[in-house]
């Protein structure tokens, strides 16, 4: 089961990066950030059986950066809606 999470995570990383490179999505869109968050989370879960601290630190950093990205996108969205209310 841990290998399944590993492959799902790697697949999500590749899908996210490929989608940006082929112009399907923008790197500043919520979809890209959520794909990266899901990828990092899946890889982190895969480490439960065979823990590797360096990979874990990288995935945690990726998760934190994704959460920051989500907060920035939400802030922009709220600011945009607040401007429209005036």
C-alpha cells in the first residue's frame, strides 16, 4: 500500500509539472498548488513503512509552501471580491 501512495505522489508531481509546461494550467492557479499538495502528502504517507528523513523534510517543506500558496490565492480572491462589492 505504501508503494501505491509513492506512485500516486510521483504521478501527481509529474501531472502538475507537465500541465504547466504544456500550458494547460498556470503555476499560480489553485489547481497546480492543490496537485502539489496532494503529491507531497501522498509521498509523505508512503514513508510510513520505510521512513527517510531527507524525503520527509522535502515533502513537509512542499506541503508548507503549498499551504502558503493556497493562502495567497485565497487572499487574492477575497480582495478581488471585496473590490467588486463597492
